[in-house]
């Protein structure tokens, strides 16, 4: 007998929490260059998975969700420094790479070593399946499908608000965050809900996410360089930015077309 939606979702939640624990340990050890990136991805995947479940969450679990969001924010500065180093090693290897600030690394390390984080993850793994068990299957299916649809609608509105060439940096940033959410939900819930249309969004979402991320990182990297060094790297950064911008424009349009409602949906 196939497993029920509740059991499959409980297994997926447990898997995401275990991945978060593993990435936390690797980030604390700093054992490889991707440990911080993997931690961020694990956090976002866990939060995207639980987002459609918000109406079921108790106040205590919602507070944990907010703390996980702050943990993502604590990684931003360090990840930016890592990305800048990667871009500069490709585009301007003769320039000294930026160094992450010690206080950013110290703050993240304190957060990762915190006993509260361990308790939060344990509580999520224990309490979320209980909440699922109390919810009728029909109501749970409807809630999950509605949450995924809401994320797609929000992304469609963001992409339609202005064309890519007219979008301001904040619009691009918000669209990227929404694209991540839709992608991670597609990768988890397409199988759990048996939604083939949702499954088709995972790859184009990844392409748009990567293109917008590269564009943001390139622009931030160029702006972070001292003015004298900006001149030395200007031509190479400008060419890479132009190539990335065209890739992002095409991915933006493709995603806009995919999310546009059909006449039957209007």
C-alpha cells in the first residue's frame, strides 16, 4: 500500500531537518568551500517546505520559523564575500580578493553553536508530524496545493509588474527570492501532490534563480572594489555582466510565459 501524504510529508520534513543538521556541522568545521552555501540552501528548502503549512503552525513553531529566517540573514555577508572571491578569481585573478569580516563570521558561529538552534530543530521534527496527523487529508492536500499556487501567483505578479529591462534592483532581488520558493516547493511538492504542472517549473525556476543571482553578485562585486581596482577590472566585469543580463532576461521572459494564466484560468 502506498504511503499516505501525511507520512510522506513527515518523512520529507525529517529529511530536510537532518540535512540542516548535517550542513550546520559542516559549516562549523568549515571543511569545504561550499559548506556555507549548502547551509543556506538547506535552510531555504526547509522554510519553503513548511511555508504552505503556516495555518497549521502553533505560535511556538512560528517563532522557530522566524529564528531560522534570521539565521539565513546572518549568513548573507559571509556568502557575499565568498561569491565576490569566486567572481574575482575568474575575472580579475590579479586583484586581491575581499576578505569576510571577522565579526560576521563570529556572529554566525555563535548562532550555529547555539543550544537554541539544536532545540528548535528537534522541536520541529517532533511537533510538525503531530500537527499533520491532526489534519484531515483533504484539508491538508488543499492547503499544500493552495500554498504552492499562492507562491506561483506572487511570482507571476512580480514578473508582470515590469519588464526585465525596466525592473529596479529591488524588483530583481524580490523576484529571485520568490523564484527560489517556487523552485523548492516544486521539487518537494510536485511528487507529494502528484502535480505534473508544478514539476515542470523546477528547471526554469533554477535557470532564472541562477541568472538573477549571478547578475546580483556581479554588480555587488564590482561595487565592492576600490575605485582604482574597479577601473582595472571594468572591461571584464562589464562583459560578464552583459552576458549574464541577457541570460537573465531570457529566463525572466520564459518564466513569465509559463506562469501567465491560460484563457480557461482567467
